[in-house]
C-alpha cells in the first residue's frame, strides 16, 4: 500500500514537472522556475486529493493481474518468454537490415517488433508442452487436499460421508466446476437443471459440515472439464475425488491418486457367497436360452439358470458364483428346487 501511494505521488510530481517544462518552452519568462515548482506542488496536491480513488483502482488492477498470473501454467510462462526472446532477436536483425531503406524509422522498428512478438509468443503458447523442460516446477500444496468433480457433488453421498467423519483433509472445488454446475442449474432441459440445482444445494450443505476452498485456477487452452481436473490435480499434487469411472481410469493412467465413492460403495456391499439363498424377481431373459435375469435392491444383477419360466414372479434361488466386474458385482444362481414360486 505504501509503495502504491509513493508511486501516485511520484506520478503527480512528474506530471507537474513536465507541464512546467512545456510551459517554460512555449512562454519564456523569468518566472519559469517558480511556475515549474508551482505546477509540481499542484501535481502532488492533486495526487493527494485523488489518492483514495487511484489507490483502489491500482490495487484492483494489481490483484487481477496477480490472480491471472497465478493461474498461468509454468510451461505457458516459459513458452511465452521463449517466444518473446526469439521475436526480440529477430527484430534486432531486421532493424539493421531495414535501416538502409529510405522510409526506415523508429516507428517501423516498433511495428516490426510488435508483429514478431505477437506471432512468436502466440505460436509458442499454443505449443507450450514443448517448453515444459524450461518451466520451474510449481510448488505443491499440502498433502490431503482433495479436488471434487461435478459428478461426485451431484451424487450427494459425499455429504453423508462427511457427516459421518470419513472425509479428511481440505476439500477443493475448482471454479470451472462451479461454473459447470451453474450452467446446468440454468439449463433449459429440466433434467439437467435439476442436477445442477442438486449439486449447488449439496455444496451449500457440505460447506456447513466441512470447510470448502474454491480454487480459481483455470487454463483457457484446455476445453474439457475432465482434462482441467487432471491438470489441476497434477500441478497441485492433490487427490481427485470423483464418481466418474472413465475419469478415474484416465487420472490413474496419469499417475494421480483417485478416490472413487462408487468403488468404495461397491467394496462395502455385503458379500454373497456360493450356497446362499436369495429371493429375486425375474424381470427379463438372459443371453442364453432359458436364463432369467433379476436385480437385488441395491441393483446387483442376478443371472438365474432356467429362470425365465419364473419371469415376473419372485423365486428362491441358490447362489452358484459371485463375480466382481468393472461395472459392479454379478451373481450367478439357479432356481432352488424347493422354491414355492409358481
């Protein structure tokens, strides 16, 4: 704050000095020094008068610039710097070549430099991944931080886990995820609008249970939200808390730590062992002739041998095998000979 005030005072003083010199050249007078000093004092007093407004303006610009710079990926800064270096070197060479032309001037040199800078900086930023080796590694945040995606928020089970005390560490909601939920909540489609509003309500309730941190990090060069989540988790060393199976697989391929509520729920389901008896209603036929398919209350699929004849009826079945797949648990069974189903 003190530095900003000193800069504002220095600016007023400089403007007063400049005005005094211009006045002394246009209107020669023996009072030139007095006029210059008077204008410098007027500039300082004007700076003091406008200090609060100018201070807020400069502070706002500084904060926006700081936030913008903090969101930049290290590789993007390295790429832009390399592009600018190349542009400046080429502008010096071209300036020497253009110096012999009759229409050469400093204006032409500035224009050439600007054109080269725009071209090479833009080109380098679009290919920023090639400059990753020159980027300074970003400081990782404290361990235990978990980044939430929109699916796990809308799902809502995270709120119950937080209330039960099973969620530890800092929970982080990226700004682009909040914007995604807002777009869903304002969508014309009623189903998407319901999902968006549910996600925002879950966050509001979750904020009462666990402290939430909103991270304004973003990368305009990345279009997909899933790719942004992976990049943010990589750069911050955070865990990714999701309910999206495909996102979980991709994140693990990138070497990230992933916490999947879906996988946790599947792991906590009660195990059904071979030889157990179940009551299941056959709802449709299976892939093989005579097979029937039913579902338990938790959604687990039960494939019943020769169970199609009990379609639409509850049947007592004997568990033969229990298989865990990527999409869930699947139970194979056969109709119990003592079943009362007709």
